């Protein structure tokens, strides 16, 4: 027994081994491939199968895409140029792109107008979508719908100006009367707006040339522009309406509750295409002959109803997911109903509902192609109707539908990416 | 069968629904317009300065807008002819694209003044739906297309063939009738649209493709090697296509009817867009003179200018010229005149005399 260490010739290291790089087979591309693609026999087989599949796909696709013809008069011309070689007939895109984007009848010299409206859409949407931006930009967002209407439809600038003024008047009247009672001020606001629009309409009719752009009738809207108009307008209208419906459905007031439940259940129980047929065909029978109730407006109303009902149910899911304690906490703070909703309940419920709302929005945007069934020339309608029925391009399928799919994919993927970013930004739970 | 078989597929259902809505609509319209004097369509069009003409959303050779958005085609020419007769301007037309489902309501509700949309003239459409077919601008019928290498020369040789056919249509019923009457068998390959049929047929999923003869010709024209396919001589159904107007406005119906007839008569009388100016100076043929308005008061009887028919032929051309430039043998569609030749050439075109 001794406390001196026995000398057993053991090696004791006093300094640390310098870090050496991991083995070559575990790093870089090789390591990644080994770990992810060939980690075991089964995965290796799958990898090889996938590679074979991709190769076949690309061997078909790449020559078709890069060998494509971009300048030709017709599909027969394309075939002459290709002379048996493999390649797409993309000439249809270069000759008819303007019809695919703007529809067949929108005046060509006015293409800058919807284009400008499209660019400004991002400016207007930015402060809504990104809360870090200067709040003053919201002023532009408020003006934007009227500006875009003027740009796309044309006509005198007085129409959108008075449209905007109507809302301003309604707000001022509502604000002035709000100390009396909610109902009276709301009615006052509506009356104020209607009077403004009526007077404005007469003034605008008197001077139709003031700052007028060439007027384009709704019938001439088409192409992807029509899908964008319908999608943007209907989504932005149906979210607030959906919130109101969802709250109404939870209301204690029986009449409001019944109205909301009946509306939601009725609209959800009917296919969108039926509503569109009603808008297009059936309404024509019930309006006096000669009435011109704008078709796009009818379609916007129907699509908005439809998506509002769905969004209401999504938001109701969010409301139901909140613990009861949140409602009670709001009550215990002495907040009244609007305050409780605005400050406590809705911020949380809407956050939960984001994926659902985006899902509806993306679905709705793609559903706008259904208007081709009621003979409106949206992107799908233009392809199915005028372009595939022209003597020049009858028989070109992949190029056209691929282009349409690409446009829709870009927009829908963009929406989905934004929503994921928003979810990450709003994630306040500790997971 | 008029714009593919598709439209008839829904016809039964549609017509049942339509009856209901027509009744409802008629009541509504009647109550709304009670008291208000109903002006004739002719006066409406003149006052508006534009003709609202319903066309298809697109059918090769019959109606489609070109790269500049200008509508052209065989049916479109009828619209332009009426606009020329009434307003003197072939471009004074607002083309309203309609689908098989929306066309009749568009006409009944007054959204359009006339419909020139390769619509088959049938009993129930004429009588029950309260429309008036004013004539026939194209005699169509259901036909068969087969690859040449099959060596088939008659539809009766098709025993045991697989047939691509649009489902739920009268083409399907016509086909069943035809094969049963000839006591031969076939196997249907159901397809939804003409666009779907094209690649299926080319890939050999079916031996035969059947639809309207004009549709077959247009489909064949889009093939890479049209010469490898033949359209069989048998036509197994009657599909008279023509423009139509609402029941009850006979003055307007007359204008559309005689605008079409003037083009047919002009071809029979040898009046073309080239020689019309010269013939309008006066000829020895009194019927040509009456047609072109240098003799008699035919235009006045219709409520039009005396030179209404001359304007049609000058701006649009006679029936033969319109046929040749849109769907005739010089075009990629390459339809022969067939039944659509003048009665003097063994066809069915027969305009009543201009007298």
C-alpha cells in the first residue's frame, strides 16, 4: 500500500492531440452522399431508381425544351423547322403571350396600365404583409383599390375619387355620431356614403373626360390578369368577411348566429361552379331586360361569398383552439367585447389560422380558373378557347398548359413561402 | 353535332332545368317589362350601333380570335354579314363568347341579339326552347376517322374496333344505333373532350375516332402527318347548323334569315366580292338587280338600306368565298363542299328567290 503511483510504464498524455480532419468518406460531398443516399442497401436501391427516373425524364425534357422553336407562324411551320427533331413549339407563347396575360380584347397600347397596377400591388400589399415597414404606407394601401380600378378599367378619375370619398364621408359621419349609438352612427355612415356616391356619380357623368384613361369594358378583361384581379380582390374581401362570419357564428345573439350559420352552411354545401352559373346565367333572368350588371362584379361577389364561408370556418377553428382562460382573462381585465376580440382573442386565433387561411387563399386563386366554364377568357379560358381553336395553333398542348402551370405555381408558391415566413415570425411559443 | 358532342350531352338535363328557369324568367321579365313598350331588336341594334352576336369560345375554322383579338371564322362571317346589312359596317359587332351551357340563356335573356354558334337545329330547341332557326349555314354529320394503315374503306368494316367517343353525348347514341343496325360490334373508349381525344387516338388507344365530320377534319388538320389518317365516307347523323334568334321578333328574324340567304344566293348567281361593284351598276339579270338593290324595294321591306346585300357581298363575300377562306380546301382544315354545295352542284344549299 503506497500512495506513490506505481510505475507500470503507462503512457500518460499531457498535451491534447491536434484536431484532425474527419475521414474523407465522412465529409464533403462524399460524406453527404453516403449518409443521405447510400446509407443502407434499401436506400441505395431507391437512390439508383430515382436517378434512373430523373435521367429518363430529363433526357426527354431537356432536348424538348432547349430544342424548342420560338419563332414560327403556326404549328405546321414549327414542324417544318424542327423537321422531325425533338422540340417544343414555343412560338405559340411568343406570338400569343399578350393574350395569355391580358386576354384577347384588352387594348394593346394600354398594357402598361394593368402592369403598373400589378407593380403597385406590391407597394400596397407590403405594409399589410410586413409589419416592420413604415405605417404611413398604409395610406397608400387605402387608396390603392381605387387607383388600380382607374388604371385597369379606365374612364374618368372622378369615379374612383368619389368612390374613395364615399368611404371617407362614411367614416366621418360614423365618427361624429358614434357618441349617440352604434346603430344610428352606422346607418348615418351608410347614408353619407350613398349620398356621396350618388352626387359623385352625377358629377362624373357630367364630365366624363376629366383625366380620363381609355375606358375598357369588363368583357375585355382576360388572361392571367383576370385571374390576378379575381384572386386579389376576392381574397382581400373574404378575409374580413370571414372574420365577421366566424365571430357571428359564435355570437350569443340568436338572429346573427342563425344568419351566419345558414349562410356558411349553405355556401359550403354548394359547389363554386354552381354559384358561378347562378351569377352568369340565372341572374340574367331575374334582372330587367337590358340591365347591365357587370359580369366580373357578379363573379367577384360569388367567389367572395364562397371563400368567406370557408375562411370563416378556418377562423372558427382558431377561435375554438384558444383556451377558455384567454376569454376569461380578457373579461377579468374589464375589456369590452370589441377590445377583448381586438387585443386578446383575434391576434391569437388568427395566428393559429394562418396555414388554413393560406390554404383557402391558394385554393381560391386556382379556383378562379373555373370562370372559363362560364365563357370568360381567363388564362385557362384563353388557352381552351381562342388559342387551341385557332387554325394556327390547334394541336399545341404541352407548351401552353406548361406555361399556365408555371404562372400559377410561381404565385401559389410565393403565397405559401410568405405564410411560412409569417408563421416563423409570429412563433412566440417556446418549443 | 355542333361543337362537338359535348353540348348535347347536357342537353336533356339542361333543357329540363332550362324549362324551369325559362318559366321563372319569363314571369319575371313579363312582370318587369309590363307596360314598357318592347322595341324590336332591329331598332335596338340600330340605336346601339353594334350587333351583339353570340359565338363559341373557340372552334377551329368556325370562330376564333386571331393574334390581334379580331374574331374570324365561318360562323363569325354570319355575324359580320348581319352587322353589315343593318349598320353597313362589318366591324360593328360585339362578339359574346358562349359555351354550350350559357348560349341559350344568353339569347333568351337578350344579352345577345343572335346566336351563330354551330348550333344544331332540332325540334325541341326550335319549339320548346322558343327559338327560331333562321336557316342552315353548315350541314354537318357524325363521321369516323381511322389510320390509313388499317386499310379500312367503309365504316361497315369496323367490326370489333375500339372507338374513341365523347361520353354522354348523342354521338354515343348515334354510334350504338349505327353498329346495331349493321349488326357489328365495337368497344368504346370513353373520353371527355376533343383535346383529350387527339393524343389518345394518335397513341393508338383506339382504332377509330368519331365526332362531327367538320370536327374530324379540324382534328386531322392538326396532326403531324394528316395524310396517314382518313375520314370514312359514312355520315351517320344529321347535324344542320345554323344561326338562331328569339321567338316572336319576326322582323329581326327576317333580317338574319335574308342576310344568310343573300350570301347563298349571291354564290348561285355568280356575284362575288370581286365583281359585285361592277354588277351593282346594273345587269340583264333582274334577280341580281333585285339582290343588289338596283331594282325593286327589297331592302326597304326589311327596314334596311337598298344596298344591304351589296354591302354584305362586298365586305364579307358570298357563301362560297366565306367557305373557301375559312374552312375550304385551301385552308389547313380542308373541308370539301359536300352537302354544302349549291343545289345546282348537287348540294343542299337552296336560297328562296329574291323576288
